[in-house]
C-alpha cells in the first residue's frame, strides 16, 4: 500500500518549458533505449504522447520507463563519492504529477522505473516503482525563483540510498 496518502489535487506544478524539454528529453531517451535493449528489453513504443516515455517488454513482463535529466548534477562536480552526488541532496525528488504513471503501472500489472540522469548522461539513479509507493510526498525545501519550483508543488522524496546507481559508457 502507499505511504503517500495526500489528496490527489496536485496543486501547482512547474511551468512547462519547451526549450528545456527539447534539450533533455530526447537526449535521455537516446541513452536509455540502447541500455534497455542491451538488458533484454524489446522496445514497444517511445513516441511522445506526454504519458510514459518508453514502453518495453522483457520476459513476458511490461515495463514503463520514465527519464529525467538533473542538470545540476554533473561529471565535473568534486564530491568525494562514486556518483559525484552532492551530499547535501539527501533524496531524489520525482514530481508528484508523475503519480499518474503509477496509476497506469497498477492498472496494467507492470513495472515502472524512473531514471534520473546527470547532465552528461554518464550515470543515472534508477528508482523503482516500489520506492515511489513508499516515498514521502511533500514540498521541496529549496524553492527559489531560480529553481523553477513553485510554492506548493509536491514531490516524491526518495532517499538516494534507496535508488540504484547505473553507469553508462559514452559508447551506448
């Protein structure tokens, strides 16, 4: 069962920014699709429909994959850990508006994975649907006029230790 029992009124959400979408969405898809295929997935659909980014099949199971870029996380960061992950970032935040994808996953009896990529696409945190189901839902604590996060916008908060770090070669 879900720990996040908030009202389904999502409240305010980040304003859609076409330039950001154009710069990031296809880049992330171009990295994840070969990765999924190399791990036995057959891609069923990756056309943009503003639903889930990629639908695939593996071993008779249906998978939904959603990709996001976190451009504040980059290879040149100088944090002393494998992922160059800022230790002040205690969790990964997935916009709560993505809850609609969990609804699809439940209805189709399938699997949903989120991949949160660094700026260069050399690594990503993989967040399973089970982590989202158990996540706290709350506002971000670092709202500013520069972040694009609106007052009242909700996020799933997943401790980064509950995600899997996936490394990507430049060749994929």
